[in-house]
C-alpha cells in the first residue's frame, strides 16, 4: 500500500467518524458520550463544528478516533466467540462504562 493510499484512507475514516460522532451527539448526547468514550467538553465541540471545520479536521494525516483496544480484557470480551455473543458485549459495555473518559489536554 502506498503512503498516499494510507493518507486517503485516514482522511475517509476521519470524515466518517466526525460525521457519525456529531450525529450521535446531536441525537442522543448521553449515549454518544458513553459509546464514543468522550467527555462532555468534546461532545460540545463536536456539536458546534461546521461542515467546513469537519472537512478541515478530517484532512489531517493523524487518525482522530480512539479505539478502546488498549484494554486486553475488553478486547477479549468483544472478540470471544466461545461465549454467547450478547453476554460478552454486555460485560464489555459494563467494563467500558467504568473507564474514565479521557480529558481534553
């Protein structure tokens, strides 16, 4: 894969993430804060972004979304196919709810 392909893929992911996150915040703020793992301050910023600001942010070569795969237990609960699927996802949601939301630097 060429670096330009990677850059374009990152831009696409950023744009999709920002648009989805903004839509989620506007539709169900509390649910979005929990599901996205963001703070209220970040939710406020996402809510106020204009389409132009979203496009500008999305063009960054840095991936803007944050995956919650830094927790081995959480990852294993989501990926474990031996257990009933719903149970693992419920346990993962409980575990994620207990994690502190990252603060804005």
